């Protein structure tokens, strides 16, 4: 009996030690993730590192490793002993941008013809065929066929039609690597020839303009424009911003994010800017239209991620003629997120946004977020299961 009690006490002791060790590792890992790898600070201001991230158990030791551009390093310790992380600190000048919040029409042409998916087709004998299976993949960009550079999907259809069922050599970009494939079109029941693939060469929609810099460059969306089948951003050939007129707002509900619908006013006179970059943290380019002043809004200083607080903030969005400020609260801040366009989490507290839109809707991506009179970031995603919540991106990632 005593032997059993000893074994039981020993088991409890090991269990307690294991639990405490696991808890310690969890807390240590959480603390480590709470500290960013890299930050920006103002060159003309001193930083109080002890209260920098409002974590009393973290201490900071400033190093003297100063580079030519003024950057240096800070070592962080937990409980004054355990090393957490070394932060690279960049000194920068204060910056202001013109904050918008206005909806804009977005049009973009892909670099090459994008393959959305492949599937079955019925040939002339009524047999189901999959000519593209194990050859071409969703996300591939077809750039050339039989040595001819493709200008778009219409040319692709014409070349397939003229080919009359002979093997075709395709030059394709897959994961940024150029490869060559061979495909043979299949004659269908109606006598036409097809490759059994669905493609697109352009995309259009409504998004929100975040900011315009003094040199006329802009940032919008806070995330990239991707194909419906994946997260990879589309390869950009040409792109433009246009005036848009919001025609309908479908409110969000649990399990169904709402959407902003609008008419894009295509034309030289209504073109606002040129898109030169489509990236995971937004679309960027230069404003060129004469209507630019109507979209600029007010000038705000920017705030870097360490300045953001888990407190009240506002979203700026102009569903009508004027841009409206809606109240939100910042709930979580992820200094080193897995996806840069999911830097922090917020929830909507504004009754009007609740009542009219059900929370965040698709099309609000890029809406500026203001806190303490500074631009801290932009809306990027809505929570499908709770549209009153959303993700935002740090403005420093866009800038």
C-alpha cells in the first residue's frame, strides 16, 4: 500500500513539473511572439524601452551596433534573465499621407492567360475527355503557343480553333518558373476544338483607396488581387483605377459576407490612376486623373505598429458622396503575423455600420483605420462566421 502511494505521489510530482514546464514554454513562446523582429522609430524622439510594449516583465538592453543608415539593435529579456529576441530598430523621419477611404473601380489585366481550372469535355463521339489532366494546372499562366506570344484569351481561342486538333506547344509560367508543355485540342460535339481549360485574362471590381502620398503614389486594398482558386496574387500586366458609382450594398450575415456592388466608369476622362504593383499587402501605383483631389481626404501622420493600442479606433469609408467614420475597437495585435495583411483583429461597435451593412463587407478592403489622430492601417478581411469582426494590416507594411 505504501509503495503504491509513493508511486502515485511520484506520478503527481512529475505531472505537476510537466504541467509547469509546458505552461512556462507556452508563456515564453507567447512573449516571444509578442515582440516584433523589426520596428521603426522617429529619429528625433527618444524611446522609453521599459514601457515600449507595455509589458512589465520584459526588459530591454540597447546595443551600440549602429549602422550607417542609423539602424541599431535592442535585446529583449524576460524576467531580466531569459533572452527573448533581438529587435532591429530603424530610425525614420515622421511621415504624413493624404487619407482617402473612397471607393474606386479597379481593372487589371494579367500577364499571360491565367488557367482557373480544367475539366471534362465531350468529344465528337460523345466520350467524356480530360485533355488538360496531369498537364496544365490551376494558377498557370499561358504566355506563348507555338512560339506566338499571347495577347489574351481571345487569341488563345482563335489559335486553338485554327489548330484543328494538332499538338500545340505551350510556354507556361508556373510558380515563377517558365516551362514548356504539349497539349492536343479535342474536337467537341459541335465541331469546335477545345483544350478543356477555363481561363481569364482580366479582373474588375470595387475596392477602397487607402492613401495618396505627396508624390502622387497611392496604396489600396491592403491585400493583393488573387484568382478565385487560390491565394497567389495575379501577375500584373496593366491595371487602372477608375471612378465608380456604388449601386448596392448587400449586408453581411453570419456565414455570408456582404458585398459592395458598383458601376465602374471606364474611360480616359474617368481614369484616376495606374496600377503598377499587385502584392500580398495591397495594390500600388500613381494617381493620374484630374479628380484625384476629390479622393484625397485629410492629411494624417502615420503610426507604426508599436504605437497601436488595443483601444477604440475608426474606419473611414465613403459609401456615398462623403467619407464616414465608423467606430471599432482593436482587440488583438500580431507584431509578426503569418500573413502580413492580417496584422491585427478588430470588431465593429458603430450602430450604423451594424444596421446598414451588418458589419464589414467585401469592397471595404483598404478602408483606412485611424487611432489617436494617426493612420494605423487598413481593413483587409472580414470574419465569415462573425462579420462584425475583421483583420487589418499595419500601414507601415503598405508604405
